[in-house]
């Protein structure tokens, strides 16, 4: 049980939130949810996740602004943050990296490969619970 990595999903769209959480939980992750930056910071005061999945477009403080803020706070600076962006276009990768993200995953998510994509970003790769397909390659370096 203790080997289940905790992921904080920051996402304002309820359907995306539920889909993301259910896919991750099915694949053996623990999931915390937040619908905006304020709620995300509250969750982070309670528990420190291994990884944060950060929707870029949030009401109020957007995901990149929140990422910059978390990266300047010693309490949260070491947490790996991966952006969730609906605009996987040239320039977005640079913006997410500049804000402090380790990378990004495009929305809509591919439920077959999503957990593998997330796992690839974990600081220490967690043991794979099953004979998952290994086609979740991440392009680029
Ligand atoms: Mn959004």
C-alpha cells in the first residue's frame, strides 16, 4: 500500500477530474483532487504528493502561475509538476518548462497510455503492477 504513489490532480473541469482520477486509481495511484489554485495549496498543506498533474487553464491563478509559485516555495519546490494542456502546440512545451514543469501531457488524455505517461515522470520509477503495454513513449528530450 505504501508503494502507491500519491498524485495531486489540479483540474477545474469535473469530467476531466473524474476521468483522470479513475484512470490513475485503477492503475494503482493514490489521487488527491483540487479544482483551482487555492484548493491545490490547501491540499499541499495536508499531504505532499510525489507528483502534481497541473491543468494549465484554471479559473483565477492559472496552472503555470501556480507552478511558478510552488517552485519558489521551499516546502513544495521539489515536487515534480507535469502540465496538462489542451494546446499541445509549438511553444507550449517551452512555456511549461520555463514555469518549472518537468513536461506536459496533452488533453484529451489517452486512457490506455496515460498512467504510463504519468509513471514515467515519477522521480523514482514505481514498480509496474501489471503487464502493461510499454507504448507510452514520450517524444523529445
Ligand atoms: Mn481547465
